[in-house]
């Protein structure tokens, strides 16, 4: 909280240190997650941030995969993937 009483906004991706409690707790702490641990945050048509769950509470393949395929159709000048660990580390 700043001296003026404002909060510093935070957008977070779920990570391996966010357990073992259920992912709903992550959603309560970070409301942008809503009912799922992956989401998209847009800044107009300038930028889209894709917050991905890389196998912490949701599998990479499956429902998140289908959601991402559709979400990537949003027209943004810049697109950023945000995640705690890579889905396919080297």
C-alpha cells in the first residue's frame, strides 16, 4: 500500500509454491484467475497477457489448450505468455 493508500496492482501466474492447497485459494488471492488458474488480461488492442498454468493445477493439454487456441485469436499488437515454469523445459 502506498502512502496515499493505493494498492500496487499485481497479476500473477500460479506456480509450484502455490500449493498444496486447492487452486481455488489462488483464485481468492488473485481475482484475475476467477474460477480457473489460467486467464488473459487485455490492455485494449495494444497488449494481451496470457497467464498459463503449466501443470500446477491444470494440465497443459486439454481444456487449457483449447482455451488458449481460441484466446490467441484476440487482435493485439503484442502478446505475452506469463507462467511460473516452462511447460516444456529443456
